């Protein structure tokens, strides 16, 4: 196998064929292929300018090998976990052409070979059975004109009944399988003869449009917009869409509700999440403070003595409010003393034996919270004891958290689902302290929880604005505040020491080249930072020459080039190498790894088809077929960086990104840098972003529910 593309099945094969003395190059598409198999190809010969004589196949099929040489190559190709070239040779010497039958029906005999015990024998037998089903799925997908790259995930989701499950309702694929959208599922459905105007198809499209909208932060869509978007997808008569909507609403797959005079359609779990948040926050805001009485002046004096830090007037007022509030929001930008205030609150209340629990949305944010407070802090998922497989939580009304005060940091990142589950697990008499920066980007998930809580005015809010003297020496912090106020950041004096720089470059290619030079050479030399571990590129967008895809490929080539003697895996459009920096792109409850977690590849085992990735202190094993959850992370989007802090941040800015150039985007990116922030690009693009304070509207009913205008239970 010279080349095989899992997305479209395109293969370049070197084939032994009589009477040709040399290997023949065969080019064509097929579901799957392994070295050692028999190939039947129909087509014609072509003389390729670059590659010479090739057989261009119109039809190509592969079947299991029958010769000893073919069987050895087939088994040793890594297609069966646990068998590499060494064991393949031994198995063929021992069992000859009967090896396939022995693995399938007499696997106990494998133990006759030294090195294979009961455990390894079972793994080989299971892997053999699994790959047979996966190949069947591949053939099924390929025959329906669909990429075979998700075959492993389909098998892991549906098991041996995968093909029957998909045939019964192909649209389930779009709902259940990460990486498969409505169009792919629809392609299979059309091939299977499901009519274009069927209600099954239209119902699936409506659910799909709403699911896609949650990816843009919406909790719902206006009725007419939902119908329009479904219409663009389906290209059918409007009556079909209306009938399907009636059906989905009757089956409660979707829910319609009038919010502030607007007809909105929700996915049921998001409507319920909004209702839970509104219900619990309104109850908290009306409840009497559950915290012990404190002599305020005495507490402030004691606190200042213990910490050696004097509280500013604004912090004293905030502390007073925190000690008498059931629910409080503390918001403000960098350097305004949020950490000092939270530490003072915790110090005073813990002295009164108040049980405090601390959490944040991401692992990095939780780690930082623990470092700044000196107390244990967990991710919200771990605090709520997320269940493997289902993604549900063990902590809820029936099994609440054991605390008197719950502190949530980086609340701007918390979406409606997570906040609803957190509030469900809050004990009836406990108090709630939410900390976050309202001017940052809203959560990646649906909703704008922090903003809506503040705008509702039913919860006590402290907005800290004074930048403290120590923080004012940092150009990162002063630049962030200038950006947030709609002013351009001040550039560092030439040759002067600074932690914030803007490097003016006009052409996208020059911006990319300077970015690579800064990361590879200049920053490591001047600041002693590691180019992979310590420096993070943050991009406004995914696509384009300055998007994360192009920059990841460029940075990988420069910082971690392929080595001939090291294994690598090509999957889902990326080549993964040892030492690569990678990011998890979806929540995986089985592995206890979450969207946005950044790790480094430790090892790649081509025999076991496994990749070992280290996330902070944990090592997690991925099957090669699960690598669609992973992307390279030399460059990530600013959205994905929320809740994280990096020693150094480098961001490209150009007018090609103009659709996404917004103040809160650049502000969020700048505030991710701890020791150094470098912006590289066009002054015009920076000026546009700083000026643009319009944020994308998110459809939600939460604000109305908090104000008591929604249909609360």
C-alpha cells in the first residue's frame, strides 16, 4: 500500500501480477485494503508524467489472501491488534494457510506459540472478529458512496448490529456519530430508496438544523428561521417541512414556546436546562443567607494581617456583599483583584468552618484556581462525578454536593447544560459564588449564562474595574483593558522591555513566516520558553492561510518534523507524530477527557494501533479509529483557549478574518497570555476588531425566564 485515503477510498497499490516482472502500480477506489490481499482490478493502462506506467482501475476489489506470503503480509500489516510482523511470521510458520480458521474457530491453539497466553489469545480473537465487522461496515458505507473513515466509531457505537441499525434509520448516524453530518446520512438514505419528501427525512433535518445551531451557541431558533434552514437543506415543498414539524412537536422531539412574543423552537433538554437555571437562581436570590454571621471590620483586619494584602474599598464592599448573599457574581477584567477578593472570602468563611467547594469548566482553569487559592479545585464534570458512557452525573437533587458554599470560576465558559446540572447538585441551604469576566467570549456550548444572569438583575453582582498598581506594570493587562474600552493597545517602545508586542506585517504569507520565526527561534532565545510546551498560537478562525489548519501543518513541519525511524499515524486528515501537541475536540466521558483539553503524544504503537497521549498528569490510550476526536494544537482557535492560560500567546490578525474580528475575541486572546503576548499582522485588522463591539446574537429564553416571563413550571 503506497497510499490509502480513508475519506474517499482512493488507493495507490503496488501489486504482484503475472507475467510482469516488476510490481505493477494500481490506482483506484475501494472500501479497505491491506498488504497481502488478492486484488481484482478492471480498467486501463495510463502513462503518468510523474509516476510512469499505472493501471487506472474503474472497478477494484480485494479478497483475503490464500498464499503463505500474502497471509504473513496481511496479518503483519497492523490490521489485527496484537499481531505485528514478528508474530505474523511465527503464526504462518506454525499454522500455515489454516491460520484464519484457527483464529476464528480454534483460538485456544494459538497458545501453542511461545509468547501467546490466554490474555493475548483472547485479544487476537476479539480483534479479528472486530475487524471483520468493521470491514463489512466499510463495504456498506463505500457501496453507498460514503467515506469509510468513521467505520470504527460506527462499530463502537452500534456493535455487530451496526449495518442493520443504519439500514433501519440512516439518519441516526448524524445524531449518534461524531463527524457524520446530515448530508452523509441523507446520502445513504437516498441510496436506500427513502423518498426525498418523506417525513422521516424532514424530521431528521429539523433536528439536525437545531443541533447545528447549538454549535453556534443558540439554545433555540425562531420558527421561521428553522423552517428556512431546513428548506435549504431538503429542497422540498414547504408543506413537507410544516408536516414534519407538527410530527416532531407531537412526539416531543422538539418543543415550541413563545418567548417575549417570538415563537422559538427548542431541543427539549435545552429548554429544560434553561428552566432549571431560572428556577434555582430565582429561589437563591429570594432565600435568606445561609452563611454564619461575621464581624465584618474584625474579619477584614484579620484577613489583611493573614495575607499581607490590603483590600481596596471596592474589594471591601464586595466582601461585605459576599458574606450576606445566597448568590453572588463577581466580574471584571484581568488585574482588578478578583483572585484577591475570592481568597479573602474563602479565608474568612473557612475560619467560620464553612465547607467550600471550588470548580471551573476546564482542567487548566481548575488547576489555576487551585494554585491561586491553595485549595483543591476540580473541573465541574469531575465535581459532579460524570458517569462514563452516558455523560450523566452522579451528583444531583437526590445526591447533592457536600458544601455550604460553591465557588465557580471562569463562569463565562459555562453553558446552559452544565450550569443546570451544577445547580441541580447544589444543596438546598448552600450559597453560590460565580466568578468570571463578562467581556470575554461566551461559552462554546449553547447559551450566554453569565451575561444573562447579570442582565437579569435578580442576582447580586460586583463588577471590579480598578486595575491595581502591580498589575498596571503589565502591558498585557493594560492592553487588554484598552482593547475592552475600544482603544488600540499602546505598542512597546523600540528596544524596551515589555510583555506585549504588536508586529506589523501586511501580507498573509509574511504574517505566517514571522509567526513561525517567533515561535521557533526568537521567543525561545529571548524568554527561554519551549516552542511546543510553552508557546500557544491562538487564531480567530479555522480556515484560510492564517487559520488553524494551515498553521498547524506549518508549525508541525517546523517544530516536530517527521523522522524516518519513528512511527506516525495518518488519520482524519492529520499525520500524528510522537511529541505532537494535540487538543481533544469533544467530551469523552469514558476516557475522562474533555473538549479543549491539551495533551502531547507520548508514543505510537502500530501493532496495537494505539496512540498514548499525556494530558497534564494523566496518560490516555486512543485506538487509531478514535483519533477523529483529536486535532493538532500548535495553533487553536481563541474560542478553544477559554479558561486556559499559557506562558506565551502569539496571534495572527489580518483582514482575511474580517467576519470574525470582534473586540471580545481579541480581548479574550490577549488575556490568555501569562508572560508574553505577541500580535502579528495588519494594523487595520486590529483597529477593526477593537472597534467592532457587536457580538453575535444567540437565541435563548433564559433571560426572559429569569425575569419571570417564560413558562416556568
